[in-house]
C-alpha cells in the first residue's frame, strides 16, 4: 500500500498553521506556524516542508461564513492554492474549516499551536471523508 503524505494548511490573516498527515493511519500532527501575513504569503514559503516530507497532496482550509457569503480571505486562499498547484504540480484540495479551531483547542490545548492543530484536524477530517484517498 502506498502512503500518501498530505500537507495541511490553515491560512489566517497574520499567520498560517501547517500540519502533516499520512494516509496509512489517517492521522495528522501539527507541524509549524508561519508568522507571515496572508497578503505576502507565497508558494515558496511551503517549499521546505513539501520537500522534507515528500508531500503528495495539499489540503487547505476554506472558511465559510454562516450566511453563505464568501469569506474575506477566500480570494487570498484561492491565490495561494493555485500558486502551490503551479509551483509543485501537486493536487490541492479544499477542506471545510468549520469547527476545526474549536476541535483543535479541545484536542491540543496549547494556544500558540491552534492554527497548526486546526490544520491537523482538517487533514484528518479530509482523510475520513475520502476514505484516505487523495
């Protein structure tokens, strides 16, 4: 069985949480926190993680507003997703961010790790919803 390594990305206004997950177990762990404003975030900021972990796919959180309108960060998130596709020829999937931060607080507890923990929760949810198929 081939193991798929997935980089989870939780993009925020001022910082971005990263997690790494693998398909064999369907589990993910917090990896890093990039303290880079979203407007200056580039595909190159992820290069070392993609190479080190031999990433096969990316899951990016896409926030949704309760009223169904586009989230203020949606255009920036889509820009970064497309940049990752182009730069690394990797499949990039969107994951619903709803409740990922809440679950991350419950599971991981450390405030400074919420963003990367939320990315881990999104990757695990994505694995569960897709039967580990990326």
